[in-house]
């Protein structure tokens, strides 16, 4: 007797995913990382691995899970961090899109609105977070900072979809640098180009 799985023809292309679920990064110090991602970025810790041996008999590393969503969200967590003593030396300088030694170039965190994004920029500047770069992209306005591990972190708000959906490639190629220091770094001119 042939099972249903055996009689069904194999697909000829991959199934389209519904999106990215979460990202897990190795870090130097879990406490330092926790402080940055909760006190600077504003994520909420939603869990951690219990200490001890895992199901495979290996010692579990220190690992914590974070979310930017309220209860009832679709995902259980957005990002997790694993303390890893075997990482190469920390980068000497902050993140830069062209010279980052990390295999992860940057992590993008979306704020829900333009006003929330501006409030977050004001908060970060007030606590002394250095903005490495501030830029208007064709589909978002963004500021880039570095986490304690040297990872680039982009904080952004999305521009209206109708402005970029007709020519996404043109939107990807649009970039306007903005001041990243002083009171000018807290402004958003609100210019929203349309593509296509």
C-alpha cells in the first residue's frame, strides 16, 4: 500500500516563508548585552534558558530571549543572545557599514510611528548613546548605533508603503545622510519621496 506522502509529487520550488521569526546572536557578556537591549533599545526579556544540563547532556550556555511586542503577539520572541566565551576579540571601534568585522552587518528594529522614533532618538541622545549614522532611506528613516558586542543596530520607522511599493529597487538605492550629532540629529524633516 502506498502512503499519501509517497504518491505525492515532490515540489519544484521552495515554500515562501511568512517572514523572519527571530535572530540569535553570540555575545561577550550576557549582563552587559541585557542592559543595552532593555535599557537603551527598549526590548523586554521574555525568557531565559534554565541553568544546568541540556537534554543532550551538554552544559547550556547563558541564553536570554527578548521581544518588542505586547502580550498576545504572533511571535514568542524577536531576538535572543547566547553568551559565548569563544568569540574573537571585540571590535575596537563602533559599527560601520563598510568596515564592520562582524558577520552580521546590522539588526533593524522598527518603531511603530514617526513620533515614537523621534522620542527614542531623544531618549538615546539624552543618555549618551552615540549615533553612528542617521539616514533617510527610500522606505524608512533610520539611525544606526552600536551594541556592546559591536553589532550595528538600526532603529527605524517605515514610510507609507504607497511611496515605495511601485519601485522598491529605486527606494533601496535612495539615501540621504542627515546630521547624527547635536539637536539636528533629533529632527525629521518629514520629506517622503515617492518612487515609481
